């Protein structure tokens, strides 16, 4: 190649490189998360207590109406003296996007975590024939509780 052709090829390569870098920068800026204007929510009430026996309680309420309450205690959850665990119960509530207050009540114990709330789905009622079958099995002493 002549020197002028070689120089023209280098100029085109540099231009392509600059263009690729520019496109990469634009893509990176476009993919960056936007800064969200999130105003901190103040805590308007807070309380907590911890006892020597392992029981505890805490609660708080924020200025947006969110409320949390929890109490817990140590409990023997198995046959051995060392089978001690914490059982807790509590609730939380908040205002949803539709301005409806959502409340969840819950228990966490040896049976696991169980939450209840008007907004949570519930299973359909047990069919009558299943209820009768279970009652018959229980009456015959064949059903363990």
C-alpha cells in the first residue's frame, strides 16, 4: 500500500474505534439506573424490650402509617431439654398503592411460619365427603392427631 492509502486506512480505523467507544459510552449511560428521589420515612414511635429469660418485644410506627409489632419467647419445642427455640408472633401493616391498609398477623413456632390477612388467599373448603371420611376415621380410632 502507498503511504497515503495506509494513512487513510489508519484514519478510518481510528474513526471507527472512536465511534464504537462513543456507542459503548452512550449504552452504558442509558443502562445506568436512574437516581430515584426517595424521601426518607421518619419513625414516629419505637419501643423494644429484652428480658434475661430470652423473651423480647419490639414495635415501631413510621410517618407513612407503617406499623410493626413482634413478641417472642423461648419454648421447649422437642423432647430433649436442649430442644429450645424461639417462638414469635406479631403483625405488620402498611398502606397499599390503592390507599387500602394491608395487615398481616403471623406466628412463627415449632409448626413453622403462618401468616393470616384479609388479602391473602385461602384454600377452598374441604368437600363434604372428605370431612365425613375424616370424622369416620377419627371415630374408629384410625386417625392420629
